[in-house]
C-alpha cells in the first residue's frame, strides 16, 4: 500500500515522532486537535463567566428601578459581558476551536501550516482573557464593548487594560487567520480541488482573511485609544482636536467583519450537519460556497450602518444602507438552500440536527430584523434601543452559539470517541429554544416602545416584559447548565461511537476517533464531492478497514 | 500506542532541494506575505485616521505648526530607498553565490538603515525641542505624525536587527546556495518597510 | 566656502534619488521575467522603490511639496 | 452499501397544499401588519416623518412575516414529511438532488427586487429627514450635558431649561451637540434620534403634528446616570430626575406665550438685548461672571488651552497675551476692544464660523464680562 501522494517525501509524508510526556502532549502541544480542544475548553469556561454576567444584567432588570447592583457596577457588568462574549467566547470557540480541530482533518492534512504559531496563538488567548477579566479589580471598562470616546477616555484604568487585552486577542486572531489561509491553500489532499472541499472548510476559508485583515484595523484603533489614555495623545478627544467619530469608523470597520467571523463558521457547521442527517447531498453546494465568500467580501463595505445617527454625512448613509440590503441576498440563498436540503431527505433528529434546524429558523428571524435596522428611517428610531439588542442576540446566540452547540454534539464523538447523551441533549435543545425566544423576542417591542440600551433602570410600563425576559433567561441558563453536565458526563461514560457514528462522508469521518496524532497514515487522494450519499466514498488510499465498515446511522440512539 | 509501519521519511527528492524543504518554503513564503499584508493594514488604519482628520474642516497644518522640513526628509528618504536597492543586490549576489559582494551589499544595507534611523531621530529632536511640536501637545498633527513615523521607525529598527541576525547566520553557513529562505524573507520585510515609507513620506511632507 | 545646509541637502537628495531610481530600474529590467511568487512581489516592490526614488528626487528639487511659508 | 434510494416523487404528497396553507397564513400576517394599530409596539406618532416611518415598518414587517412564515413553515413541514420512519433501514438515503438552477434563479431574483423596492421606499423618507430644507423652519438647538438637556431658541438669551416647547404644524430644524461626552437626543414619538457628539453639530428635521407632551430619552451611553437621563424613568421620592425632560407641542398661541415668557425671563438676567452696532464700554467687566458665562456658552466650541487646541474654534488661553499670535483671527491686534468686536459681530473665515452676539444670545454686559475674563487668562 505505497503512498500515492503526488509529491513523494514532501510535507504530506513528513510525520514527526510522537510527542512524549504529559506537558508536551497536552499543555504545550503543537497538534492542531489538542490546540483546538484547548480553545474549546477555555472558550466554554469564559462562556460560563460571561453568561453569569448576563444573568446579573437580567436580575438587575427584574425591577424597573433596578437595585440589584449600583449603576456603575451595572455598566461594568454589561461592558464585560459584551467584550467577553465577542472576543473570549464566540470568536475563539468557532475559529480557534472547531476551525483547528476539524478543518485540517477535512482537507486531509496532518496538521496546520505553522504548528508552533498555532500553539502561540492559543496561549495568548487565556492570558489575554484573564487580563480582561482582572480589569474588574481596578474598575472594569464602562462604555460597552464598543467603548466610544470621549466616554471611554474618561473611564477608569480598566479601559486601558481592556484595550491591551483585546489587542492581544487580536494578535492571536491574526496569526490564526494567516495559519488557516496557508493551510487551506497549500495543504489540501491531492485531488481535492476547491470545488471538492467540504463546506465547513469553505466557511473557514471565507473567515480566515477577515480574521487576518479586519483584526489589525482594530489593533490600530485600540493602540490609538491606549496611547491617548496613557500619554494624552489627542486622537479622539474633541477638546484637543481629535474626533470621536473617527474611533467609530475604525472600530466598526473591524466589528462588522467580526460579526461575519462569528457567524460564517456556524454557517459552515450547519452546511455539514444538515446533509449528513438528511442523508442527501447539500442543495446548491457551489452557491453556498460562493455566497460565503460574497458575504465575507461585502462585510468590509457596510461598517457605517452602525453610525447612521452619529453624524455620518447624510449622502454617505445611502451606500451603506443599500450594500447592507445586498448582503441579505447571499444570506437568503444560504437559508433557502438549507431548507431545500431538508426536502426529500431521510431526516434523523439527533440533537445536533435539532440545533442545526433551530439555527436556520432563528437566524432567519435575526436576519429579517437586521434588514429593518439597515433601513435608515427606521434605524433612526430604534438605534441604541433594545430592538438592536434583540437583533444581535438572535443572530449571535440563536446563530453562532447554536452553531457551536450543534458542532459540539456533532464532533464530540470525533474528538473523544464517545457519543453525547441524546435525551439530555434534547432537554438542552428544547429548554434552550424556549428560554432563548422568551428572553429576546419581547425585547423587539420593548426597544420600539422606548426602552434604551445599557440602562440599569427603565420606565415601569415595561416591567412585565422585562420580567418575562429575565425569567426566560433563567430557563436558558439552566439549559446551558444541562449542556455542560452532558459534556462532562459523556466524557467518561458516553456510548462508544466508533470512527463514523453519523455516517458522515467527509474525510474526518473516515479515520478513527479520536484520530492518531498524525491523522492519516497515508494521505488519501480525493476524486469527488463528499456529499453523494449512496455512492461509494470518493477517496483512494485510506486505511482499508475503515472504508467498508457498515454505516449504521440511527442504530445508536 | 506503537505506530504502524511509518511511510518512508523525507528522502532527497528531485532537483537537488529535498521535497520537504520545497513544500515548507512555499508555506513559509505565503505565511510571510500574509503577515506583511496584515501589517500593511495596521499602517493603513493609522493613515486613514490621519487623512480623515485632515479634511475634517480645520486648515492644514493646524495654526501654530509650521510646515515640515522637506529638504532633510527627502535626503532621509533617499537613504532608505538606497538601502532598498542595496538589499536587492545583496540577495542577487547570494543567488549567484559570490559571498564577497553579498557581504558588502548586506553591510551597506544595515549602515544605510541605521543612517535613516539617525536622520529620523535628528528630525524628532529638531521638531520637539526647537519647534515645540510634541507628540501629545500639538493636536491631531502631532498625534498622527509621531505615531505613524514612530511606528515606521520601530519597524525599521526591528528590520535592522533582523538583517544583522541574518548576516551573522549567513556568515556561519546556516544558508546554502539552494536553501536561503531566511534571506528572502528578510528582503521581503525590508522592501515592505521601504514601500510604507514611500507612502508616509508623500502624505506627510508632500501634500 | 560656506554652502547653505538646505541647498546641500537638496543636491544630495536629487543626486541620490536619481542614482537609486536608475539602479532599481535596471534591477527591475534584469528580473523582469523571473517566475515564482516571491520574485513577482520583488518586482512590485522594486517598481514602488523606483517611484519612491523619483518622488524623493522631485521633493529635493522643490518640484513637489513647496508651499508658501505658512504665516 | 445498502442501496435504498427513496422513490422520486414529484414534490411530495402534501407539498402544494402546504404551500397554499402557508400562503393564506402569510396573507393573514400581511393583513395584520397593514391594518393593525401600532400603539402596542410603538408610541403614538407625534410628528410628520413619523407616520411614513411607521408605513415603512409596516411594509418591512409584512414582507418579513411572509418570508418567515414560508421558511419556518417549509422547515417544519419537511421535518415531518421527510423524517426517517421506523420502516426505513438505518442506511436509507434521501433523494439525490444536487441543485436546481430554476429554483436558484428565482430565489436570487426575488430578494434582489425586494432590495430595490425597499431601497426606493427608504430613500424617499430619508430625504425628508436628512436633506430637505423646510421653508419657514424654526431653528432650535439642544446641548447635551452629563445627564440633562438644555435648549437654545433664537432671540432668547442663554439656555432654556426644563421643557422644549414647539409650535404645532411648523417645521423644526433641530441642531444638537454636546458639551462633554456623546449623548443621543431621541423622541420615540417623533421616530427620530441624533447623537449629540461634542465638536460636531448634527441636524434632524421634523414637523410636530399632534399637540402633547413627548418624553426625551438619551440613547448613547454617557456615564453613571445615563439610565435616568430619560423622561420616562421616575425620580426618587417623587422629585423628577434632572434629565427627565419633555418636548411639549402646543398651539401657536400657547407657544408664543411660553416663548415670550422665556425672552423676558432671560432678558432680565443679562439686561438689554444684544446690540450689534456701536462700541461696547468694557468698563466694569466682571471676570468671575465672564468665567461662568464662558463655561455655559463658549466651552462647546473653545477649549481653555493653547491656540492649536481646537474643538470647533481655537483654544483661547492667554489669547490676548500670546506673543506667537500678535493678532486675532481677523487680523486685528489682540486687545480687548477687538476681542469685543469679534464677540459682537462674529467672524467667518477659513478658520471657521463664529456666531455673533445675537446668535449666541449675549448682551453688551456679557461681552464686557467675557472680555474681562479672557484678559485675565494668562
């Protein structure tokens, strides 16, 4: 069984000896799978911390006059909740975590292009995370995750620490972006042309340039804010000649691509899960792949739709409004393609499939309110209100976080060799679905009726819906607790899953789980799309005993 | 977990350079280029801030700050662009394997780089102490000028350090006629720093 | 004989700029059809270096960047 | 591999019936959005562009509801119709269809048409709010402070505090700015908001149509008491919060009465109405009063720093004794008399625009105090 790799003896055949010792294998490992799992563990720990902050917010809003925490503490809590969720939870989980574990396996590589760089990128992340959370000790940032000057210039020392921590996370994101682009460009298995690459890798390919380019724009803005706060260099302070609107331009030039960084890999996850459990090819493979790239490209041209009310020249508002509408078209194509994939399938409702279908429904609602916000006249009414909070929680929690849950239930067997408990999973899904909708649906009309964002007290007439939202948020929090119980319980006594519990056809399901440290004994050649259910697998050169193992989807639960 | 029979390791592939080096060189080259792209975005973000402030209504230069000394800056720029040319010839000579001329041009590049840095230091002292244009005290002009040229100066000093290390490595025989990616990366970085100065020189001194 | 430093600077800038421009142009012509991604990037950089040298020479010659001394 | 291809049926048994049912459902949804009163989700409209914003919302909500009903409906139907039944073997596979160009064409074209239509509708309303210059517009200014709003009316000296009154059915041009951090002036009943950015003047245009009291809410985070800079949030023990202010739209007669009341009230505070001609006697200028006035009227545009420290205008510290600036922006020598002339007649030049005494609402006495204060700044 000689290696048929095209370039014999090249990087495809270079297998470094297995790392020895606990530290080298599990702490300072350069194996992309271990690094990915490290990202996931750290990301989920920060999810618990930032989630508790969210519950402090909801408890404060139980009463119209607040009273749970003082207004200053409340400002710190919601600013840290936003910053931690964006930079310490969603981006690391979805790019560093699943991107590292799954992408190299799916393209048939032994590791990412720069393993050492990958390890360094990871180890920057928990350090910067601790640095960000320790700003609570010296007065955490108060001006939200957007930290608009001049308010962020007057805030306590924690804001400088915030800027430094986010700068570090930016370095980690940029290096991960470079790593993934080079890996996907040059280390695909022989025969895997661009149009034979799985859709999760297409999503990572659309996200990696955003990670690499947009993050450095934020690094410049943060450096300028840090220099201004520490040395008085007048970039943003209007009384010294700077301009606060300049910060908004530089911040949102990063932050809108950042929201696409957060959701595109979730699109990729859903495009893998739905066809696998509908037991039929994804509908419109090329359309979904190219719409990911279209969204990533257009993502750079719409940043000022966050600034319609903050002094953007009126004639400038039109192009940003219209390009934001245009982004809705490729997103719509994706949603219609997933729905069409469900048609005519043999659908198995595992927990990850439930989350995937839930994602499609909730993301559609989030996308529609996004179009509302893009229309300037309506945005002038609801900018800075709870309508915006409802919109971005629908696309971030209902979108990316549900994508992360779907991915965890789907790839847990590949990472650990054990299945997660399905009944606990279904409880998690339904409680999460009910709690999530109860929390964020009422916030739409709360915002339109006149409840501004980031306020510790509000008008007593909104008391009922805020209580409804807070109680539902406790239900959602309880469901996430079930998720963590499920993960920890299944690690030890989940059912053995074998190499391919779901009958997946992408390369990562054709190797043992957990995979050997070198992934593929010999790199297979690929000669077809991975989504032709019913046809023989389009790979040659795989370890023989795996390819003909009977695929018993549904026999496990 | 004994590993089953390992496929044959990296053998000396065809065309003299072994296949593993050829593959990893392609990876490292693309990685270096992407790093330069992301660094370029860092500069363009600050350049956006500078240009954004320039046309936001206030006259330029802001009252109280006189024009910069173009004559001295053009000499400084010629020094840096000269070092770009000598860097190019250093790599050319290394490829044609005459180490003597390579060493000459490499040292010339390092000297010119240090010359540019001292020219920049002279201009800073002149601006700060004689004309009282300081980093924090003279509005957005001081902020943008000193931050951008300072960051570029930092990149040049890292570049000079990088070239010195490369030169010592080449003297110690780390690089051979076929395997010299370190030198290529150094040249790419140095040219990148030159190109950024072309932009900075024109937007600060010439418009 | 006493040369005003500004005039000295300007002459150095013009002469230096022209020399660097000629050298980089020749280098660009020599490597015009070398294959490989790194050589393509080198050609681009050499081109920009050529432009930079011209710009510096013109700045030295007071063609670019001569503004009436602000009040 | 077990070969069990699902028999290819045209589009499944109930597909067309479900499509019709979803169609009826979305018609009900569209009908609701077009006709239902909006007061349960939006405050009652009080100004002119407000109704059109509501119409735009109705259009978007109706089309959004229809889209959501169809997508969610099909998902639920497909999940039931095509779920793997017990009779199917574990390895049964679905219909092997990859794509369908006709379907893909239509579901790209229809959203594009929707985008074009929505853009046209939005631009029409956008034009009235951001660009259209009303003929007899009442120009009012509002200044944001940390945690309350103040207002300025033409021909009324100084700041109007408390409520902002507006005559009904007369177009208003509202210029907003801030003296410290970014606030945002939002009147939900007018469906309009504009950020109050220090150093920048933002403008919104509307025409109040319904007489009534409408709360003003700050919607950009501005510090500890951002929450109570909101007319709807009750103050402690019954006393309203300083930031709890209302826009009161009243009949022209009531407005004139209120407006005249403020003119009289402020006029007496700084005696005669500002005169724009004749030299001003600078004798007896009180620097302390000048300092208070400077903080109230000038700090939004001038910093107490060096000349180069510009907000909108240059820094004024030691402006009358600055050797590096022997004369003022208009070329006259830097002495109290010329400073008074600029305060009186204003200045427009390449340095920007300085409003004159009437626009700033400062009387001769105020000018004397201000000049005394500027002279005292070394």
